[in-house]
């Protein structure tokens, strides 16, 4: 049976470390706020935004909430982002996605100053990550690296297969694993022989967005399996992209849903906010 990688526990450790760091920074007179912008009232987004605000309160960072109506225009949102870019006390800006269809997400992401881009979504942040320069790294993939490292899982020389090629998870995930000296294969919806490729993985990272899709036939004995998916099953229970009970019997370690990757995303957002506070004079 696989070891269950406890994302709740590891994310709590990280938040406790950050809380101490924030106390030290504040003692040096460094402080700052995270601006969290939500447009509309999508219930899932509201939950994420609330969790982010609570995490800020826990580690001792101020959060400024901007809850804008669904009808907010692109220009109005861009103007707010520009104002926040210029505000000294705002160290991080987070625009919760998805945005309503009439607003171009790329345009909004690109308006955020890369110095305040705590989501790591700005093309400059992405470019810096690709070439290994300093910058903010996308929170979910960064959280997965922490989950693996803090679970004592060796990455160098391992074959890591990533399922999914999104800008937020799949692509940055593959690059971060490469930075850790893993051998990386990226797969996606058009990949042929997916089970065969996945069975070659020492570390399988599943971010395909299909509920309980990955079963035993995708897993090599003793592989480490990271499940990024989050869905509701037919009984309204949370589940991932992986058939947990079936895969748990073959893997050496596995993340559960909930309580695996999810809590790490917020912990790494807090990490980026602290990084932004530290770098204010840089
Ligand atoms: N929507 C879903 N995940 C995220 C995230 O990590 N950041 C932002 N800004 N929006 C999201």
C-alpha cells in the first residue's frame, strides 16, 4: 500500500515557517498587503478567495479584498490593476480566474507588474522560470515540488511523466521537474499510447481534468502519483483525476483528494507574497 502524501500537514508546516518569517520581516519594518480581486460571484472562486484571505490572516499579511460586480468592464479592471501596481503598500496582486467572458484574461494578467505577480502567470515570470532566473513561480507546480521534496522523494534522474499541458500547471510543472534534474515527458489529450507512457513513469503527475480517469493500467509498481484534479463525483464527494483506491495498491506514494495538492497551492501563494515583501527594495 502506498504512503499517503499529506498535503494538509506539509502546507501547515510551510505556513508556520512563513508566519515566523513575516514576524521577522515586520520587526525590520517590512510589511505589505496582498490585493485579491474577484469579478462576479462564482461560488468556487468565492471559496478560493476566502481561503486565500484566511491564509494571509494566519501568516500575518494584510489582504485587501476587491469584490467587483460581474458587469465590471475590462477597462475598469485594468485601471484598478494599474492603481494597485502604483501603490507602495501593495506587494502582491492576485486576480482570481476565471474572469467573465467579456474580459480578456491575458490582457489583465499582462497588466500586473511582474514585481507583484504572486500567481506567477505574467509572461515575464514564466520566461524567468524557463531560463532559471529569479521570479515568481506558478503556485500549484511549486507546491508539488515541495510535496515531493518534503516527503523525501528523490527527483534527480527520475522519469517524470506529466499529463496535461496547461499554462498554469502542466507546462510549468514539466519545467520545474527539469530544473530538479528529472527526465520529463509531457503528455496531453492527443498523446497516443498514454497508458504505456505513464507506465514508464517513476513520478506521474496527473493534471488532465477528467474525474477518476487514471486507473491501475497507467501505473508502474512503486511509482509516485500526484493528483492535481479536483471534481465532485456522482455522490457529490470530492475526487481527483486518479482512481485512488485502485492506484494506492500499486504506487509507493500518492496524494489524496482532498488534502493533497490543493492546500499546497495556497501555501505557495503565501510563499510568493513573503518573497514579494522581502524583495521590495531589490
Ligand atoms: N483560479 C483557479 N486557480 C487559480 C489560481 O491559482 N490563481 C488565480 N488567480 N485564479 C485561479
